[in-house]
């Protein structure tokens, strides 16, 4: 018998907005919370498994970048697209108080407050991508256009690797 998946706040918000999605569980490894591990668990290309990174800009304050799982965020590019001169990663101890999410379960949907959100350009290459459902062990399979709409995100080149993929 399949294990019942409890709806997360992310799922409730998507339901309320009438957005189509699928909740996909995966096995959590506390010693490896990487998107690469998630992709392996899902049997998917890591370029489709996006991670949510929260940053703090010198002008804008907090903002969110959603990038392919195996890419490194380029802080200069992230600062530029968000209207900052410089930015830095949010310290881990501040993630829960600022977003309401923990590491490995941070979703761009349903944070405590809405922050400016930037989705990496490569998301548009796919009919669906994966993002965190707001808890470890659960991903949301969603169309990039629906994610853009739901988060009021802007598409941008955010990674050191650029737009290749």
C-alpha cells in the first residue's frame, strides 16, 4: 500500500491557485541534502531538479534564486539581476526564521513573506521541473510557467555556468 503523502503548505497554496502539480516523495539522506541526491532518488536529470537559494542584497534585502541542482549560483549575476551591488547567501541559522523553511526543504512557494524571486533561464527548456514541496523528502513536479506565475518570478541567468545545460 502506498504511503499517504501529507499536503504541505506549498501544495495547499498551489491548490488554492488552481495550479496543476504532483507531489513526489523521495528518500532523505541527512548526510546529503543536495539536489544531486534528490535527482538520483527521483531518477531524473539533475538539471530538472531546482534548488532554492535565499540571498541578502545590500540594497534590496532578501531575495530568492531558483537554480538547477548541480549549478553554482553566481553572486555577481544574482546581485545584478536583483538590483544590488553585492549579495551574500543567507546564513543557515537565519533560514528558518526568515523563510519558515529548513535546509533541504526550502521552497520558493509559501515563504513567511514574499521575496523577489528569480528563476534560472534553463527552467524554460522543460515541460516540468522539480522544486522542494517545503519539507525534506518531498518534491513538487510543476510546469516552469506555473512556478513563474505563482512566485511572480523573473527569469534570469544566475549561475556560473551560464545558460548552457
